């Protein structure tokens, strides 16, 4: 996949492109349909598939005070997932005031048709574009006729009655219902981060050493104990994670920690990817170390049972 930072980063005009555009946070099943449609259409016309995405989230750039929604996928993961869909070119646009001020017609004529050589546009039903969101699908269809490209709007993906959306996925994750994420994402929900020094309490005191993760700027699931699978440079491991404040102790520090099963090495300084499989229980305040470590032993047994079931 070729990568361009903004339209200014495109030094030579592209030709015969099939374009899809969106924030694509989560690269969920709805996004995947748009991306796959672009890839298929590009193959049909012997052209290239182009995804345009915004990074950081437009709300982060435009209204710095407001609480922007936490990201389901950090940029790095979003890029990987878009590439995995088979997209040829990714244009990452920083949504500045200047960008937001571009008129709908100018955006389509100069950038999409002019710079990308757009022959087809693939879009979700509620898409708006251009200054003050003045453009919608109808206007895009008008431009299409005038400027000579096609517009396709694939059926949006639903789970039961629910239309898949990044907002809906955030709710599910925030509640800790990570086992439901695959319905929306087509994969487990993942958080990433560097393994940092912890309180050196897990191994010595409890008998369950943990890797403490410094989360990147992304959505963290509800506090609790989870079955997880971890990808690291040292390989793939199963594990049990604790997200929360370790209320058995007095420091009340928020941590995300993972105890890896059948692993005795050390991951300090490495970036690890933690796939959240299922919440096992809420975090609890125990009477002491003995009771807590007994419970963690039970968590490990329960997680192992779950991994066995998943492998069948
Ligand atoms: N700490 C708690 O105070 N209450 C818990 O319920 C709890 N559950 C945990 C479950 C697992 C699987 C793991 C790995 C840790 C858990 N912890 C819990 C955190 C534990 O206190 C922490 O790992 C050590 O204090 C080391 O920082
Ligand atoms: Mg994430």
C-alpha cells in the first residue's frame, strides 16, 4: 500500500482511481464493505483503490476543548487493517480549518478528480463533504454526471437490528462486552502499548507476574479481569489481564496488566498487542494476598477452559 500525507503529498496525479473516504475508526464491518467494494471495483476497471482517511479525528483538530471520542483503532492499526483489505493507496488527511473550508465542488473537482483521477466513488449512505458539510450523496451524483465518474453506495452492514457504527462499538467496549466486538469488527478488540515497569508485586508477592502496559491513546475496556491473547515480537501468548485499580492494595493506581500463560521471559520496553477475548469477572477487593492469588489461579483455569473451547 502506498501512503500519502495529505493531498499535498501526492506529487504526481494518479489515474483511474476508485475512492472511498471516511474516518474509518475501528475499520469495522461497515468500513470493510466500503474498502472491499473499492478494491473490487478497481480490479474491474483496471485501476487503483484509494482510501482517504482523517488523522487525527476531525474533532481533535477542530474543537480542541471538546472531548473527542476515544479511538477504537490507533492510526497504526487502522493503517494495517486498511492495507489488509487490499487498498492500493492511503491518503491521510489532517483535517485542518483550511481543509474544512474547501467547497464541495472544489474538493471533488480539484482533489478527487484532479489529483486522484477518480473514476468511481464508494460511499456510506450518510456521507457529507465539503465546507459546512454542504455536499451529500445527491450532490455527489450530480458531480458524477458532470465530471464523469460513478457513485456506489453499498448496503450498510447490520448486526440484528443494529446498524454497525463506531459509536455503537465504543459503547460495547466501554461496558466490557468485548466478546461482542467480533460481531462488529470481524476480529477481537485490541489495545496496544509498551510494557513498562510495574510495582514488582505480581511475581514476588502473588506468584503471577504481570506485564504493565502503557496504553496508547485509545479506548480502554471497562475495569475487570479478561481472557486475552497477546501478540509480541517474542510470539503469540494467551493470558489473563486486569484493568483497574487493584483495590486489594492501597495505592489505587490505574493499570492495565497482563499475566501471560506459559511464559517466563520479560517484555520490558516492547510494544505488545492485547486482543480482548472475554471478560471473566469484575475486579474485587480481597481480604489479602492469599485470597487474591487464589482467585487469580481460578481466573487462569477459567481462561484456559475458554481458550480450549475457542480452539474447537
Ligand atoms: N487486584 C485486585 O485488587 N483485585 C482483583 O480482583 C484483581 N484481579 C486480578 C486478576 C488478574 C488475572 C491479574 C493478573 C491481576 C489482578 N489484580 C487484582 C491485580 C493485582 O493486584 C496486581 O497484578 C498486583 O498487585 C501487581 O501489580
Ligand atoms: Mg483499540
